[in-house]
C-alpha cells in the first residue's frame, strides 16, 4: 500500500510529505490519521527537533479536504459530518499549531482549502514562487472547517481575510507574504533547502526554550494580554530549574569577548 506520509530524517529534521499526487494531495481521512500518527511518534523522539511538511508531485502542496470522501459523511447527516470530517480536520490543524517542535510548511504548489489551513496553522511557512493559495470552500457552498475562519483573520486581519474567504479567489505567494500567511517566498528549486535552513537556525537553540516560545506565542495569541503574560511566566518558570537554562546563561557569561559582536 502507498505510504500516505513518507518521512525522511536528516540530522534532526523530519521531512513529511503529503503523498497523494494524483489527487493533488487531497486530505483524505486516512492521510490525516497517518499524519497524526507521524506527529505522535515525532513528539516523543528526542532525535527529531523540527518538522518540514511538503506535498508530493509537481502541482500541489494540498488541494484541501477530500471532497469525494467528506461528501459521503455529509450525506449521512450533520453528526457524521462533524465527527468524521470537521472534528478530524480541526484536530489536525490544532495539533500542528500547538506542536512542541517547530513545524514549517514548504508550500510547493497549490494550497487550497485544507492545504491553506495547514499553512495557517503551522509555526512557519516558506512558499515556492509556484505556490498558489485559495479559500475555495465558499464555491462549494460551505465555510472552511479546519480552522480557516478563525486563524486567517487572526493572521491577516479581518477584512483581508474576509475578502479571501468570501470571494474564494486564488492568490499569489507574494500576497500570502504580504498578509503574513508565509514567512518567505523562494525560487521553486530552493524551497526545501530554504525550509531546512530555517529549521536549522531554530534547532541550534535548546529544545525546552524552543517549545516554550511556541507554547507562549500560540496559546497567548488566543488569550487576553494578562492571561498571555501568565502563560509566558509559567513557561519561564518551567525552564528556570532546568540545566538547559543554567547552561545557556553560563555559556553567555563565559563567552569570548568578541562573541557579543559576532552573535
Ligand atoms: N478532493 C478530492 N479530490 C480532489 C481535490 C479535492 N479537494 N482536488 C483535486 N482532486 C482530484 C480531482 O478529482 C482529480 O482527480 P481525478 O483525475 O481522479 O478526477 C485530480 O485531483 C486532479 O484535479 P483536477 O480538478 O482535475 O485538476 P485541475 O488542474 O483541473 O484543478 C483545482 C485544480 C485545485 C482547481 C481543482 O482540483 C479543485 O478545485 N479542487 C478542489 C479545491 C477545493 O475546493 N478544496 C477545498 C475543499 S473543502
């Protein structure tokens, strides 16, 4: 049977590939479940420090939820559709968003619907010049269901997001960059190396500090500033007794004199 999420591991960075190229990597239930299994295994593997997520084939990162499959759930009624389709997709994007190790989308082509929602949910994203984004659910007479009505307005601002959500019109990687959906746009051939370089700039820092930043920023964004500051405080308190922080502070104190200038 075809592996839906092949994984390659290189020096602490796991490359996961959404692998249904003949269906533009549409997010079938089985593919989502396999991605969740991969994340569960990665989370407890100390040898893996970061994840890059990309799409197989020449055309797509992902064209979104598998319409043929979820149409079947919808035909069985609201309870089925919410349980099998909506809850599964929302759980996936929430897991990516709150994952304790950095997750970087390497958007290699079409990122429509759920493909765009994955890009919204992950911590960082690099887009190929060939990427193309869209929130096309409105054309199917439905709202997005994997968090797209919630995360895009938070990222891009309400009016910019509503224009994309209400028109369903595709948009360019440069527009994705302008609205804060991706961190950078690179030539297609440089996509994976750019994502890898970004991952390595992060994983040179200790895992506890990286996880604390992700948790504080991700949880805090959905809270009031006072509650967010409590999350930040708790994350620091968790690290305060750990060797990782003592070592980081000691290394700074004993650094060579010119290290401060060279960074
Ligand atoms: N779900 C299931 N299958 C999908 C899919 C999706 N979201 N997106 C594409 N596919 C399948 C097509 O059915 C086709 O398979 P087939 O050859 O077995 O029929 C294959 O992927 C190629 O897609 P096709 O539509 O022929 O390519 P295209 O270049 O003409 O169009 C898109 C590309 C992205 C514009 C078009 O596929 C599309 O609109 N997809 C749906 C996007 C969407 O609405 N996503 C949100 C879902 S909630």
